[in-house]
């Protein structure tokens, strides 16, 4: 089963890694916040997500959040600027395991004027004084909409429309981007008619690019033998 097979790819902090690792290894997960959320999302899509899986997700995320609502790359990478990929993962994990966690990110973004700055808390700048545009995550409307949906709230209509359109038209050349779109779909896919239509279009396009669906995508992204390659379904 996936939850057991993935243990050989889980580090000491409970974060899923792209490659095999020892249970004592730290800092080897890369985008571990995203991969750990992919684990719970795949389990949920298979109807196998248990309360114990949700507990493990929450435990792993505790080490990735020094300031409430500000996601860190991992317990060994505090202060590294986080990017949108892990925030997508965190939103999906929160949606499935702890919706209040998504609400905390929304509140942090409001409090810090849209800059989720890991380097200088509450600031718009890098330590050298230049603007930290990487931290200005509200520049991505689909990500903003995703967090509102994950927190159980309805975003404003323009954000809903952008979210659905960006899902339907998202690209398929980069398997990493395909996985992010699939992750978003786990939250927004059944929210309204626009997203249901966008999800239908996306799935049709997926199969035209990857005949075996998400298993092909995972096989292109992860090394052979990674459990996601076997268990990831559309």
C-alpha cells in the first residue's frame, strides 16, 4: 500500500522526498511540502485517506511553520524563501487535513500586504534592501483563489473565473506543472460549474499528452520505483 511503500522515501522530519532516503536523513526532500501534500492527495483520490494520514501531515507541517501562516521549505531550511509550488501543496494538504491552516495563510498574506517573506518577516524586501518579488505570492490569482477554496470560502467572481480558465488552459510539456494542476483540481474541481468544466477539459487534454494519465506524468518526473509512479491515478 502507498502509505507503507512511501516510508522509504520519507525523511526524519516526515517530509516525502523524490528519491529514496533513510529515516534519519534531514533536508533531503527538496519540495517536501509539495510532495507530502501529494501523498495525502493521492490517498484521498483513491479513497484511502485515514485520520492517521491527516495526523502525519499536520505533524510534518509543524516543522515547516515557525510563524503561523508562513510556510517554510523544511525544518532545516528556515529562512529560505518559499515559492508557489510548495504553497500549492500546502493548500491542498490543508484542504484535506486542516482547512483552518489555509485560513492562516490568507490572514498572514493580508497582514503582510501580500508578501509571504521568509527572509525578513513582515517586510517587502530582501536583507540587502531590494524588493523580494518572489515573496509576493498574491501575484498569482489562481493561487489566491486556491487558498480561499481550501479554507472553505468563496473567492470573488473574477478570481473564480481566472482559476477555472487557468486550469483548463494549463500546459502539459512540464510534468511538474501537470502535477501542480492536478493538485489544484483536488480542491477546485467540484466547486462550481466553471471548475467542473475546466476539470473535464483538463482531463481530456491530459490523456492526449499522457495516455496512462498521472502514472505517466509521475514516471516522467520521479525516478523509477517511486511509489507515486505506481499509485497516482487521475
